C-alpha cells in the first residue's frame, strides 16, 4: 500500500543521491520532466482537480489555466479539466483519502496545513521542487526567496527535504476590537487622543497591544475589567477566542519531543491556558466573562454589529474577535455597524428586513470603529495549499496548473487586487502594502502592513501531524472541566483524562511520568 510505496520512494531517492550521473563536480539528483509530450493527444485526457473550497473556480483560476494551456494552439489543447469542490463540513478528507489510497485520486488537490502534513507523510504529494528545477522558466532560488518562509517551510517533505505543497495565501491572525468600546473602558487610564483625530484607531491599538493584549494574564484581566466597567459588555464572544494564545509565546514547545513522545514541556505550557478558560466560564452570561456565544453561532455573528440578545431578552455587547486575514473581509466586515447618509449609526438589517434597507446598508460607509491588535503571540489560521498527486498520469499538465497559479506573478497581482487578500508572495504584496491607503473599516489602519509583520514572526518548526488531534482531544476535557462535569474537579483531572485518551488513540507517543499540574 502507500506506506510501502513511501519507503520504496525514499530508498530509491537515496540510491539516486549515491548513484546519480557524475559531472565531475559530485553527484546530482534526477528531476522529473514537466514538458508537454508533443506526441500525445491531450484532447483525450482529463485533468482532475479537487479542493475543499470553490475558490479555484470562482476566482477564475481554472479559466486562467485553460486560457494558457488547453485552448486551441496551447500545449494541452483540448484537454478536459474537471474541478470538484467538497467542503470540509461535507467530508472532504473522508472522500479524498480513500481515493488517494486506492490510487485513483485527483491530479491536483488542495489542503489546509494539517491536511497537507497527512498527505505528505503518506506519500500522496509528488516532488514539486524537482518539477520546478526541471522547468527552465522557473528560478527555484528566486521563488523560494519570494515566498514567506513559513509558507515555504510548511510544504517541505521531511523525508526528502524537498517542497511538496505551496500556498499563495498567508493567513496570520489578529484580535479585531471595537475602539469606541475600548476607549469607554480604558480611555481615562490610557489618555487616548480625541476620537476622530489622525491615526486614532492606530493609537488606541498600540496602547491595547502594550497593556491589555500582550500576555495571557493581561488578556484575562482585561476581560474582568470590561465586565466591571459595564455589566452588559464582554471582551470576547466565548472562550474559543483565546485558544490561539494557549502558548502565549512565539516560540511554543512541540506536542511531540525529539524522542517522538508526548512533550512534557508542551503540557506545562497548556496549564495557564486551562486555568484561564476555567476562569472565563459561567453557565449564564451574567456569571461568565464571555458572552457564551459559540463560534459560528447566530449570536456570535450578531455581536459583531451592535449587540446580541439572549434567551431572556437581555442584550449584550462584545468588544473583540480573534480572526485571521480572511476573517476581516469575509466574516467581520459584512456584520459591522455602518454610517447612514445623516451620519447616524446604521446597524446591519435583520434577515427579514426589506430589500431597500439591505441595499442601503450595503452601500453605506463603514463606521470605522474597529482596531487590529496582535495579541500575546502571533498565530495563523487556515490557508489553501496546492500539491500534485505522486501517482498522477498527467504530471506535466498538473504542474502547469500549479505553475499558472503560484508562479505567474502578474496573474497573482491581478488576483490580489481583485480580492484584497493577504498573499504569501513578497513581490506581489510589497508594492500593495507600500501604496495602501488604509482599511476604512479600521479607521484607515494599514492592516496589510500589520499582517505582513505578523506573518514574519510565524515559525512552523513546532508543528506536528498530531497537532489537530491532540488539541481537539485536550479541548474536550477542558470543556468538561470548565462546565464542572463530574470527575473534572481540577487541572490534574483534565490531564489524567487527556493522557488516558492519548494512550488509546496515539499509543505510539504516550510515555509515563507526564505532568499533572
């Protein structure tokens, strides 16, 4: 099966290193040709592309590839292109993994970071770097220098040290917060400039970064201070907003240590986070430091605007959300307060509002009352990586698609201009960041500059293939602890239950003597 093929591939690669043709300057590895086969009738072939999002279609990437490569007179003239989009919620991984294992998976397929780690470890992705080396139009060293380091490194196959997958996106995160609420809570203490003054949002953000969002301890204290300042206000919608800051450092420990076992240092790192989540929780909003509005729920979205209403009819306001690059454009901004023609606050209309009101809201200007802070540590969330099936019968066409998406810089620049997203390519983003006038929703802040700085701090050397499973597993026990489930009276109970699950699910990484408090 694939595991055996994986071992054979590594063995063959090792043989290539030692027996490759000599050119008088040592040995060299062979590369895979990506040139179209001029003797082949590509009109009888079909390139299959799968993704967990429909973006490759809606953003025009499929059409761009066809224009360059499958149109009349092009290298793969007449070739059919089949694109399949299956969301994560609809079972993308459940569908693609069996297909890849059976050897009939798509030629090109995408994945988030933890997905591509699985694909790479199983040997499903081909050697993208070797294909780049064999293409005379691509300067491998220049491309590597142009991409964000953490994006490039995340796609490296540890067995070969070569690139297997790459993403055009970079997705660092931030804490987005309402500056008017922050000023109401801390304005007297901070001495903020007058609202509406130049760089007001930036100045408020700087102070919040330095005084309230800079450590896990201060993040907890800030939640208490918001509630004390106004009993109907909360800093965060729920405790999921702080999960990105579980480590509280840009140099966190790995879940797996150098011996391949569960890392005691990582466990110790989680304990302050476990205590914070416990301190934040209350069965009712009155008793909680959060609004108890679960991530992606209706109330969670409602509070981005003005307020949310609980089951008893009481209203609550939320100040801040932890979101990555895409969260601002696609999640927060569509739910922000705006300003009407008279300068009055224009809240987002209800679902049953008349169309004229909805149209007026869509056309209105942003209120501009949000800031963008970095939090106790940098983090990233999401991102779409592209890779080529190691078993593809059309590697040359598959590579051409990847090339059309990742290495056509004019196309990437046009794509970025159309969607305004944060890309991982320096040559595309540098001029955009330099010329950017600022985000209206953030009071003119240059959010791209902030995201670019945050992306530079991200280090993936601590990422392992166990991360999502272990985080989810620990999260279930933390939830039991915060809710006071029987048998969860302490952090020790949480960790003992977690270790018991690890022994069952991942016995290969379990080791005795792990900390319990």
